[in-house]
């Protein structure tokens, strides 16, 4: 009898053993999920509190523009400076040294100021062979976990005060896509601009209606890459200023 009871208890013990293992695995899975969620929440908190200092060639967002431009010219970091009298936009050219390139890459820079403080630094390159290296150079130092997401379509904002002055940097006939990193005080944006070429081909010669007889292929061609650094607070002030001017007109 004792032997029979022992034999009967063995399968029961095995069932409980495996059930316990499955329960432990489920607990482990829940624990991993909770850990992942907690990490995401912590990252968002870090993003909302993060203060970064994005700069280029000695030009620092939020700092006075006049003295920095003069120093950059003196140090021969920039050239071909263009600025209309009374304008808050300064344009110039500068060299970017990429890790895998022997020769520097010449890029266009546009700096927008508000009340003599740098609100936006915009870097533009039309070189297809190096554009990804250029992006990597400026984005590799900023980990995604320190920034919250931002719709790339909102990069320029709704402010016409910025838009009409930057219109030559933004081809409205071209297509765009991009990615953004939004920090507490500043933001970094990468925009790809490309043109689309459409070609019509004969799809089915038996058909008479144009929509069935012909087809269309679309090919995207790289035009340029645009990298922007924004001072969030200054850009907000510019938008408010532009809005007040518009309503006051």
C-alpha cells in the first residue's frame, strides 16, 4: 500500500513541479515587463529634465551672436558671410571634418537670432556620398533615452516669421522626412529632402481606359540633408513675436 501511494504521489509531484516552474517564468516575464516600463518612465523623466548644449563651430544656442560670429571669422572657421542690414539671419560657409574623409566637407550654415541671441543653427549639405556620415557625426553623441520624440513635421513650427526667412532652405515642391530629438531646453532635427520623378509606362496594351492601360513609377532622388539645432525657449519667443506682429498688422 505504501509503495502504491508513493507511486501515485510521484506524478502529482511532477505536475506541481512543472506548474511551479511555469509560474516562476510568468513572474519573471511580468517582472521584465515591469522593469522595461519603469525604465521607459525613467527615461521620459530624464528627457523632461535634460539640459544639453548643442553647438557648432563655437556658436552656442542661446548665446550672443555678434561676438561669436566675429570670433569664428577671426579663427577662420567661417567665410562667405551674408547678412542683410537689420536682418536676424546670418548665412555663411564652413568646413566639416568627417572621420572617414581625408578632405573636409564644405557646408552651408544659417544662424537665426532673436534679440541678438542664437535661436537656431541650420546646417545644409547637398553631398550625397557623405550625408549619412554627417548625420552620424551630429546624432551619435546624443542617446535616444535622453530625448523625447517630436513630430518632424513640426520642426519649423507654424510661425511665418521664421518660415519666410528660411524659405530658400525649405523647398516646398520637394518631399521630406526626418527624425527629431527633443530635450528640455534644446532640440536636434535631421531632415532629408528629396525630389520625386514620375514616369509613365505601358501597363496593359489591351486596355483602352488610361487608368488600366498605363501605370506610373515614382523614383526618389536625394537633394540635401538639413540638420537643425533649436533653442526651444527662444524659438517659442520668436513664434510669439511673429504672432503678435501678424495680429497687430
